């Protein structure tokens, strides 16, 4: 199996790389630092930032030339940071988060999509978040980026309909990663990264259009989306917030 994963040096991406690595696998691992040492199979590391669109194009050309069109591309790279939407200084944080979580995700998939469309097979998967379903106080940049990612993936899915290439949007809840360890509040249904990777892989294999992981967060997300605005505003305004002093 030929798999490309972005954000592969830590967190969910690193766990996904371990999950898919096997004696017969070919992994293309894209991250800001070289990674993949010690994994079985063929591992090609591309040390680059997903905001480097030309770099992504070059990595895609190299991978396809050497190994053929991938069977699976997972756009996982992402960042999160606490923001105050009424503070002008935080708009630069918003710009950076959108650049990585939306443009980077879109470019990662677009770089490999033509080869997969030509081959008439494969799956493009994007890691979004349950945070994309409603706006959370103190987390506007992250929520906005994940909402945009969900919508982008839906558009991509309709554009590739009938091509043989599937598009899967995965919305995890809380996963025990460096991004969530800065949170100073209780995180319900927290999953270790290896367990999250197994569940994500199952959702991708089933070619689910939209998968919320774990199932408990799926139930919570249904309630959140159905909640009337006046009630949601009251509850969300009192919810704990992500630390604002995190740098990205």
C-alpha cells in the first residue's frame, strides 16, 4: 500500500505512520522535520511545511515518479492556538492557522489528486475536527479553519464523484497530542494517538464521507449542531478556553 501523510512527525500523523507502516508498504511522510526512521517498509521523508505549495508539488512528482500514484493521501498537518476574536493582534494568528489548516490541507490533496484521478483509484482524506461544527469562545481561528476544511473536503468529494477517487473527512474529538496537552481543562473522551489512528484508518477504509471519532463525540456533535443559538451562546460563553499565549 502506498500512503502519503502530512504532519507525520508528531501526534496523529506520527501514529498514522506507525499504523500504516509494514514490510510491504511505501510511505511518503511530509513534515517540517525529517521523520520515519525505524519504520518497516519503504519510507520517503519530505521535510517541508505544507504552506510551501511548490514544495508539495515537487514532493508529489517525486513520489509518483518513484512509486506510482498513492493509494491514500492523508492531509493531517494542522495547528491550534487560543485566540480572542476581538483583539486585532490575534488576526495574524488567524492568518497562520488558516494557511496551514485550510490552504495546506487543500494543497496537500491537490498535489496528488491528478495522478490518482488518472489511475482511477485511491482515497484522499483530510483531518478536520469536531471543533469545525460550532464556534468556540477563545478558539475562533481553529474552529473557523476546521469548518472551512470540512466544506472544502465536501466540495472536493463532489468534484471527484465518479472518478474512482474517494474523499473522506475525519473529525476527531480530543486526542492526546502536543496540541491538546496545553489545555488546562478536562477533555472528555480523550483518545491516545495510536487508538485514534486505528479508528481513523477504519473510517478511511470504509470510505465514510464524514467520520466523527470517537462515537461519543459524534453524539455530542449532533446535539451541538441541533442546539438553538440562544442556548448555545449561554453555555459556550462559560466554557473553558484554550490558552491564548501559545505560539505557532
